[in-house]
């Protein structure tokens, strides 16, 4: 595919590529601005197929417009045109040419399929290759770093420039794990384990989505993939595995009591404590968003705790409509204090 | 177009296909059997896919007793033969022989069905192998049960025909009906041969 | 016209009819109603997506709408609308007096219709099915899916039976009922594609029936096929569904190809280019259609070997489809084309379908499909196939056969306006959806956030839907207007067309052909215009015509099936008013009882006397027809 990469440099000349690379969509979400080797490969081959298919379409459209221009029946013209049965030479032509075009597309199709299915560790990183177990829930994502021994919820951190291998599971129904700017998607299927890899070329916060209908809040089942330089990533891992410190503020400490009294900890683990029936909160204070899509502000957090159903239909989180304002304030302060990055 | 068959010199040699209606029925039924084949194929596929999914319940090696299944197979194969003899009798315009062979077919079919009910009952009571025991159990009962339902439907169909036309003799109207019912019976028999192989023989063999 | 049945009321006549032409019109009406219903749902969904984070529909309602939109459009709108034309046109095009089994034909319609009603009833029992038209387990299984899914399973099971027996009927009709001289290789292409499509129904609707039965057993009787902890497998459902689901696309699109292959030659005044190639291309498409189902499952994790095989197999379909495209183009090439509404739809189908086809090839590239899969790119692709392919050809067929079916033309001015508004709206709606998918918008999302760069194209797409809706409203106005003011058609052949249906008088007598015609060539009517006197030569003298009796049994049988299905659904209801088994078994007793009655009571039909037929013929001559 080296040849193709060279050729693609000339493509911005064509109108089509202009249209496609015209910064369509949001950076770090759109697949039209690839940010990793896998999405780059997909993008290049998509352009290849568009060019091949454009050739076909142009031929059809040209013939069609000639017909429109030339072969209209004039009023009063009752002459019957020549009744043509067919033309063997022509028919062979439009059988053989498509076959050749398809072979051109079939070759990268097969090589790409095997390339993406590869689950060997990154040869340059070797034993340090990061493996992450992804579990899809209605409607949130759980990320287990099994080797490192901790769990993250909703936001998955990876080191930049390394092939990271994801092992996909589902808790309830089928979901699909997709970070458009970095690569293709793969389903998380109950009872089945799938593997895929992703690699980010540069640090950043990439938007991830669930791409398989999974219930009423399917549209809001977003997550973030955060790519960090290797050192920063290692520091983050260290933070996630470190012993959770007591909150220093009194308010936050009060909030921790609220958190435990209301059994929040029954679903939301902090550090090693609690279970992961809901997203883990070890680094909640650093979350970009809450509930997968709401900006992480105090107002949103309170609204979410009081009535999650109105914000994300069909989710499992119980509502706490009657929590006192003091408790709420304390709880939010506690959640804000959960940081691992210093 | 229809009814243009001269019956003054007795029935034609293929009474089931002598009229356009008969021909249509005949062809339509073949298409129907084509669809049925795919229906069964899907259930076979499901069974093969879920054969290993026993979830701590009994496996087929635990369950299958080939002697019982062998008797059932023989009963159904013989009934297929007797229905062929009935069709031969029909072509020879021997109404009485046809009726007798058809009734024997019905009796054999009923015996088969009886054994099958016993078999299911045996699995449920002696092995605690119910419909919801495992994916394998569900697939087993739905495949074999679907066949059993076909046997039951085929039997009621043939019995209705036998009673309805008990005195009428062979006519251009009822010949296609008997023929088609006979065809259906053969189809059920062929499906059983596959069930015998896939479910029982392969089940014992592991 | 023979009108000896006038003593019966009009309603009773329609409820009991076994006439393929009346059944066709019932299919047309039923299909149109479902089409409008599902279309309105689409409109509501697009309004919800017009701006980010709208609250017009909730996530749950939206999911019910996507499910019902897809299910209705495919099973209850496109299928019956195509069946309407197949029913009306096939017997006429092959020179037959009716289909092979008129009774079964009526039965097929009523069963289809009662299944459709059963499905639609879900709205009154807590909401429609919400797991998408593909109803993937576990989302549709007993643990996650609500009562709506029971309506989905049983409604489709019932209506599928109707579709299946109708398909068998078409198959036998085409094989056995052809007029003398109408050899297989003289069949009009619409008949050929209907034949192959019916074969596909036979082999694809049966796996669907099996799959729906499995899902029903899962939902109602605790079967474990799809429960991983009990040894089940959730991907099994996807395989079964797509073994049906992919051929389903061809079931719908092949007759659509057929319509195009009728309309284009008629208005180009040229015979179809490469007839033989067209027939064999259709067969190859149908055959390959069964080999490629797993391309809908590239991202489910089947492994690289399976993905590669299905990817390459899928690409090969482009070859026979390409053959068809060029054959249509070269049919028009060198012709004398009249661009009326029917031809506008038919000719614009060709480039539009190419756009859907090329994205199809792009989707076939499995590793690139990891990007497209389950995004708006796919939504755009299949709407280019379904709307750009099937719907455009349905409209072409409607304008083309309308005068034969209803005895008057549809208004051309309104028709052309309808075409342009609909066609522009269609591209506006769906072209930008390709880009939305590439920009990261998954399909089946009820909303999207505002900071993702998706706003502009979603807005454009919704505006396009308004255009399409306006177009359809114009069509309705056209139908009503033309019923009162439209140009009456009394001649047999208003389009100066080529095939046998235009050799029957308008309106078509209930026996279709007074004398069975003798067919001498492909495009038999055109052949007689060139080589004969422009009328078909009879293959038989005027004789008594045997006709089947009407029967109310099809309606009763389908009511029985309706209650059988409803009774089973009641098993999952919280507090059914009566024992569900009484309803279910009662329904089956009605159905099988009617079947028993039908089987025991011989009905030989009646004869229209030769004198009556002669009188009809004489009257036609007098009218200058």
C-alpha cells in the first residue's frame, strides 16, 4: 500500500477529496480527519474505493446525459427506432471491466481484514503492550486494566504511538466499541470475546461511541478515549492503583459519608472498594463529562443525581430526588475530590 | 382450459396430474416442500450450532437410547412404503387397496407419534431434560418437536381425506389430494432420516 | 362487461373476491396506508433530529419508530405494493385468466393484512417493538424486550405466511399458466424478476419463519437458544435473520428492476437491450444474494477468514448489477424517448441506483466497513437502494399501469411536479447522510450533541424529508383529482406499449382474455403491431370460460390466525382479561376449521357462457376498442 500512500498525496487536487478533507466534522471525532494508523488506512482505502466508484459513476452519468440530450422523441415523430437485441462485445466489456475494478478493491480488502484482526503485542513495545478489557453496559463503558489491577469507567486512557489491544465483552445486550478518529468498530457481544487494536498518533481526547442499538439511551452511550504520552500514562496508572486518600476537606469528608450511607458505593467503586455495577469513580473529579454526555458541572451533577431517568432514559441509576441540599453539596464536593492526576 | 379431460374410457394413467388444477397443485406442493426443506434446514442449523450448549444439563450421549429410535425409524420408513403402495393402487384405479394401504400408513404413523411422546416424557421425567434445561435441550425439542408436529398434521390431513372420500372412488378431484398428501408423508419420512442421523447417531457418536 | 354478480353488495364482493385484479387493488390500498404510516414516522424522526438535543421524541419512542418504520416499510409497504403490481400484471402479461390458485391468492392477501394489523396493534398495548427491524437478541429477548416485541414476532410470523403462500402462487402461475407460445424466454422481464423474487421469498421467508419461531419460544416459553449462560448463542439470531434479511433486499429490488425493464422499453420505443443477459443477470444476483448474508455482520467478530470470503462474494454482485445498468442505458440509447412521469421515474432510477450500488461496493470492503458499519453511511446507502431503487420504480409502475388498473390517467402536470419535488427531496435527505456517517454519527440514535459538527447536515437532511412529504401529498392530490377530472381511458393501449397486458380491453373484464392469445414473440403486442394487424391472434375459439367462485373463507382463516397470534401475545400480558390459550386455540380452530371446510366442500367454480363472452366482444368492437 506504499504506492497508494504516494498517490494519495496528489488527491487533494480532486474536488471529491477537497470535499472530504474540508475539515468535515468535529476534530477527534470525524473519521475524515484520521488520527491513527488504523483510521488512516481506512481513510486511504475509502478514497481509493471512491475514486474507482467515481470512474464507474462518471461513465454511467455521461451516457445518461447524452441520452437525455439526444434521444428525446419529438412531437409527431412516429418513426419506430431500430430494435436492437443486444451487443456481445459491449456486454463482455461491461462484465470484464467491473471484474478488474473489483479485483483492485478486493486485494486491500483481504490484507486489511487480516491486519485489523491481529492481536499480537506491538512489536516495538513488546511486553509493555497495554491490554484493556472493555465491557459494554446499558448505557456506559467499563475499562478493566487487568494486568495493572484497576478499573476505569467511561474514560479509557492509552499511551500514544503504541498499539493498544482491546478485549471486548458485554454485560447485557450487544454494544459496539467505536472511536471514529482512530479506527474501526467492533461489537461487544454477550458470551463472546472479541479483540481489536487501536493506536493514536498524537495525544488528545478522542470521542467514542456505542454503534449498536442497545436501548433507549443508545444515543447517549458515549465515552472518551484519552491518549497520553507514555510517561503521563504511566503516572495515571500509578494514580489509579494508589491507595485512595481520605479527603482533606471537611465538606468532602462529609460527602463521603453521604456516598456510603446512600449505598452509592454499592455500584460505584472508588479505588479497590465497592463493586462495578456502575462506572468506577476513582478519578471522577477529572471526568470530562458525566453520564457519558453531560458537561461535568455541579448543576448537571445535581440534576443527574436527583433524576437520572429524565436525562438518560432506561439507565440503572436510582434517583435521589429528596436528598437534602447540604448532603448534595457535600456529595458533590466529595466526588470532585476524587482525582488521581494531582 | 379446465375439465377438458376425457374420462369416458376410465381414468388417465396419471390421474393426479391430468387436469390443470391437478398440475398446479402438484407443482405448488413441490414448491411448498422446497420451503419446508429450508425451514427444517434452519432448525437443523440451530441444533448443530447449539449441540454443545448443554449448560451442565444432560448431553445427547447421556440421553439417546438407539433401540427406541430404531423402532421409530422402522415404523416411519414402513409407513412411507405403505403410502407408496397406496399410490400404486391409485394408478391402477384400485380404490379399495388404496384405502387399505393408506389406513395402514395412518396406523404406523400414530404408533410413531406414540413412541415419540413416550420418548419426550421419558427424557423429562427420568433425566430432568426439559425444554428450558439448556440451549441444547431447547434446540433438540424444537427440531424433533417440529417434525412431530408435521407428523401429527400429516396424519390428520390423511385421515380427513380418508373419511371424506371413503365412498367416492378415485376421481380427478381427489387423486391430486391423495397424491399430494402422500408426497407430504414421504417428505416427513426423509426429514426423519436426517434427524435420525444428525440428532441421534451423531449424538451417540459424540 | 359481465356483471351478473351485481345482486351482491359491493363490500361483500371485495371481501370474498378471488379475482387477481381486485386483490391487486386491495394490496395497493393496504400497502399505501402502511407506506403513509411508516412515512409519517420517518418524518417525525427527522424532525427529532433536525436540531441537536431535541426533545420532540423520547429515546424509547424514537426506537419504537425506527423499528416500526423499517419493519412496516419492508414487510407491509414495499412487499404489498410490489405484490399489487405482480398480482395485477403477471396474469395479464402471460396471457392467463387468473393466477394458479385464486383462493390462495385471496388468502395470502388477508393473512398478510391481518399480520400487519396485529403488528400495528402494539401501539395500543404499551408501545411498539423497540429493538430495530433486525430485532437483535438479547435486546429483543425476554429479558430486555417489552410486549412490543411479541407483536413484532407474531405479527411478522402471520404476515410472512401470507407472503409465502402468495409467492408459491406466483411461481406456479408463471410455470403453468402461460398462454400458448409464451415460452420462458419470451416472458416479459417483470414476470421473470417476479418469478425469481418469488423463489427468493420461498427460500428466505422460511428461515425468517424459523427464526421468529425461535424468538417466540424464547420470549413466551423460556427457550434458551439465545441465553449465553445456558449454552445459547446470540449471534445465531443474526445469522438466521440475515440469511433471510439479505435476500429480502433482492426480493424487493428484483421486481423493481422488472418494472424499470417494462417502462424503459415502452417509452423508448425500443426492445430491451440484452434480454437474455438481463434474465441471467437476475438469476445470478438472486443466487449470490444467498451467499453474502454475513456482510451485515462484519463487526460482530466472525474472524478475518469469514469476513474476507463474504467481502469478496459481496463484491461480485456488482458485476451482474452493472450488466443490468448498462442494458437499461443502452435500451434508451438510440430510442425515441417520451419523458412522461412514469419515464421520469424509471430513467432517473438508473443513475440513482448506481449511486446506491457504488456505496454498496464500498461497504463490501470489510475493513473499511468497520468505519461505515452501523453509521448513517449505511442508512444513506440502503435508502439509495430502497427509495432510489424500489420506491422510484414503484412510482414509475404506478403511473405506467394506473390507466389499466383504474381506467383513467393520473394527471401529468401534477405527476411531473411530484417527481421533481420528491426526487430533489430524496437526494437532499440522503446524500448528506453519507457524510454524517463518516463524521461519526451512528445510526439509530435519537439525538446527537451540539458540539460534534453534525448540525448542518442533519438540518439539510430534515429539510429534504419535508420535500419528500410534500411530494407524496401531491401524489395523493393527484390521485383524488384524477379520479374526478383525469383523462378517461377507453382504449386498450394508451401508451402504445409492447406487452400483453395492453392487449386486454380497459377496463379489463374479469376473465381478462375473451380468447387466450397466441404469442409469437417477445413483446408480443409490439410484434403484432409490426407484423400483424396490431391485435393478438386468438389461440382458441370463444368458449365457456371457467371461473372460480368467490369465498369468504380466506378472510375467516386470516381472522383465525390473527386471534391465534394475539392469544400467544396475551401470554406475556400482565393481566389478560381472558385465558390467552382460549384465544390462541380458538383462533387456530377457526383457521383449521375453515381449512377443513375448504378441503371437504368441493367448489368447482362456475362458467361464463360463450354467448356472454361474445356479447362482450361485440360491445367492445362497437366502442371502437
